[in-house]
């Protein structure tokens, strides 16, 4: 019974199948099959809240407490005078002070906003460029080495140039962020695309995907883990570059970010302010990692069965 | 690419031959179009790059709606032959003719996209076929029913067993609504009971849809259990050297004496074919 040659519309096909699909052959009865399906799929047990707390939250907390204790012991040993090495409590009081007068929240918000906007811009620029480099061979041959080189070049090297070009303005900060983050994002996407198993594009071709549909529905989703790793590194580079720019370029329209706070501490020889700024920079980095990248990455990997969500 | 295949109306019997009348030793183009569910290979040779010929002047006619099994030793070029028919590779010499709707291919390894659910994989295949968004959910349900996976559509690929994965892959290939279905050792990695079940499923679906099936396998009994014709390929270079007809009218089971008898005969030929290379 040959299929309709060229006029086989979807409607005709579906009714033909639906009308006869309740005839069951002897072996493939539903019961046997259902039994096989149950036997060969294991139920996934979700770990309880207390287990999760014990396994994931407790270890870093213990580590943190240990660091503070060691810090306090070093201070008590009197290796350095207190104004050079303040105690944890001194720093804590400075933090409260700086929160009360509003300078710490302002600095954190200024830096986060600038870093966030710069990072989003880097993603918007880096993603299409990455696709271009990954998928178009002449482009890759031409600019591939340059992009790898840019990734190695510390983006603080761009600060003097940026100040000369853009003055003490937001543009300087954004330029330095882009030079830091875009190469990482491009490289992440390129390596993600390179690691797509060759089978997947073949499947896409058999399914009749056009060139763009192949990229959109097969290559990009398959490359997502590599791309996410690139984004993560891109963010780290954004944040570092921004701090470098804020420390060096102060005044003008630059505003008062965490880098400026750090530099202010140095100018006043106030070690407590320096420590507060360093801790704040670190805290933002950790918070973004824990609240943004780690959950996204875990979700993506778990959905593909590459890591158990826990 | 499959996209380059033009869809012409059902031609006369002679039309495809006009298309393949190019001088023999030219590089083959994209598969030509023939009517119905027929597949026709004429003098097809294939070598990868400068390597040795993997296929050598293969001639093959598959009638519309028939079920053909292709047997051969590992590496003899079975997957290559299917890639040629699917339009993934081009023949070095010769012509490949496929129906205007093209061929669906079920790959050797599980080729579902791991970032999608079972239903998502089916939905994507329909989307790429051009089925409008409104019609897709119902069609996905119908395909899941067809392979008896009703209700399992929300499962991620890694949550499915090997047999369920291959059934989703089968449903995806069926969802393409091509008149030819190419299957590359689809059940090789499954246990015997699951394989028996899927044989019945496949046979049922084949009878219901009238699809032309080209089924590649290592397993002689599987070939005799499923096919109407069993073709034996030689290795290095790959050619089709022998053919058996199987009575497919009644119901067959893989344990049947008739299946076993023919399997033994075919296995002897396959062994002889492999032994030839030792000399
Ligand atoms: N993309 C490729 N590039 C180069 N050589 C290839 C390629 N694909 C297959 N070959 C070679 O062609 C020959 C036939 O391969 P093919 O995969 O068609 O064999 P097969 O009959 O499907 O084997 P199996 O039963 O193990 O799946 C092998 O020698 C293989 O090494
Ligand atoms: Mg193969």
C-alpha cells in the first residue's frame, strides 16, 4: 500500500493512521510495553530541604567562620599595628558606618548598575559576533587568533586609552568592560558550537531545517552549556575591568563606585575603608555567581541529564 | 541538503531516467525526484575524500510501500548508503532518486535532542516540516499515541529508557510524513523483549501507513523477521551481492522455525562474505 505520491496531505495521512491504530498485534500489547517502560525508568527522588541545607550551605559557612577566626588570631598576635591590619570587628563597624552615611550602598549600586549594563551590552555584541566566528570559516580564520589574543590581554591595559578617547565619563567604563567581556563571550560561544556533536546538525538536516532554523533550533541550544560558561567568564572579566577602570579613572562624570571607594581608602590611608571596599567587591562577585549563574547553569545541565539538580 | 530537492508532480515512468542520463563518471548531484515511495540507486559509488571506495556501483530499486532489510558486516557502508538516500551525502558517481517528499532517517544512535522533552522533539520536527503552531499539539499527541507513549510527552530524553527513546525517535521520523523511512540499526542497543515489542510496533505502523522502509541491521534474524526482501552487502567495496524474498503476508515471530531456517542460510552467506577478506 504505497503512500500518496505527491498529494499526500497531512490530513489524509493522519486519518488513515488514526482509523486503524487500535488494532493490536499479538506481541506488542500495551501491557507488556507499559511494564517495560515502568521497569526501565527510575523515579527521581528529590532531596529534602534539611539535606540540601546540610550539604550545600553548611560547608561554605564553616569555611567563612574559619577565615574570620584565623584573621582575628593574626590580629591578636599583633603582627601588624591595628591601623595597618584592622580586626574583623573594626571592619564590621566601618561597614555599619558606611551603610549609615549611605556611601557604601551608593558605591555598590553605582558599580552594579554600570557592570550590569556593560555586561548586557557585551552579551548583545558578543553573541552575534560569536556566531559569526563559529559558523563562517573565513571569519574564524581571520579574527580567531585576534580574539584569543584579546582574551589574554588584561583589559586594564585599555584604561589609559579609554580615558584619552572618552575622558572621565561612563563611556570609559563601558569601553573597558566591553574589551574585557566580549572576547570571553565570543570564545565561549565558539567552543560551545565546536563541541556540538556532528550528529545533531545531521538530524536537523534530515528534519528539513533551513540554515537559519538549524542555527536557531539545533546549534544554539546544543551549544548552550559552552555559551553559559563564556557568559560567566565574561561577567567575571566585566567586573574586574570595571574595578580597574574605577580605581584609575576618578572624578569627572565617573560617579562614585566601589573602585573609587577603594581608592579613597588608599588616599586617606584608611585600611578599614580599603577592607570594606574589597569585601564589597568580593561579595558582589559571589552574590552574582550564586544567585545568577550557578542556578542557570545547574538548571540547564539538569534538564539535559548532565548533572542532578540538588 | 534535502532543501535543494525540488518537488515535481508525479512524473511518468520514464521521467527519472531522463534526469539520470548524465554521463556516468560525473559527480552525483542532490538526489533526483521520483514519484511514489520508490527509491532508485543507479551505478552509485561513494568515497570519502581521497579514501577508498566505500560503495561501488550499487544498483538498488525499492518499490513503493515495501520493506527492505539491508544486512552486512560492520563498516561495509550501510550507513553511508542511507546517508546518500537521505541526502546527507552526495554520491561520487551515479544517481540517487527519492520521492518528492524525501526520506526520513532514524539514526543508529539515539539522536533525540537532549534539551527538549519527548513532546518537544516531536514538536520541533513538525515545526521544521512547516506544520502551523495551532495544529502541532494535537499532532504530537497523535504521534505519541502511535508509538504507545501516551502521557510520556513531558519526560526529558534522559528520563526515558532506551526503548522509549527509540520509540520517540520513530515517532519523530513518522511525524515527518515522508513516504520513505530509513532506519539505521534502530534497535541494536535494546534488550530482546523490548526489541520484539518494537518489531511488532514497526510492522503495525508500516502496514497502517504504507511507508516504504529501508531497514539496516547486523542482526540476520531481525532482518528476516521484518523484511519482505533481505539484501546482503559485501564489504570493501560495498556492493549488494545477494537477495532473499521473505513471505511477509502472515504474522511472523523472531522464534519461528521458518525465520530461523532462512536466518541460518543468510548467516552462512554473511560469514562466507566476511571470510573472503581473510584470504
Ligand atoms: N564521514 C566519513 N568520513 C570518512 N570515512 C567515513 C565516513 N563515514 C564512514 N566512513 C567510512 O566508510 C566505511 C563505511 O562506513 P559506514 O558507517 O557506512 O559502515 P556501516 O556499514 O554502517 O558500519 P556499522 O555496521 O558499523 O554501522 C567505513 O570504513 C568508515 O570508516
Ligand atoms: Mg552504520
